[in-house]
């Protein structure tokens, strides 16, 4: 998993709020779960990330999941993407 550092646009603090809210959710998962090993924690976090990206509908994304939103964005602005966005949780149509 690679993390790409991006600066938020000026006068758009809601972007930071989305990131902070997601980080808070990750923090809750870590605090509320006992992990027997680092591998178990990594597996749990990967599963949470898949669930979040593919199944959690976001109001600020027009009631779409993050992956559905990315797929739509890719259709609208394909020149911004280097790779095709896949929805691995369900079959792409």
C-alpha cells in the first residue's frame, strides 16, 4: 500500500475534515480490538479499508461509495488517472 502526499486546495478545510474523520475511524478500530500479532492488525486494517472503500456510502460523495465515486470521476476526467479503477468487491459492468 502506497500513500501519496497531496496538499489540499486553499480555502477547502472540509478535505482535512474527511481525512480526520477517516483517521478517527481507524483509531476506533485499533482501540476497540485486541490483536495477537502485527499481522493480525494488518489484516484487520486491510479488511476495514476494503469495507470502507467498497461498501460504506458517503453522503459527501453523492451517496456513493468511494470506489463508485472514483469510477465516475474516471469516466468524467480520464486524463487525471494513470490506472483503471476497479471495483473488486463486485463485478464491474
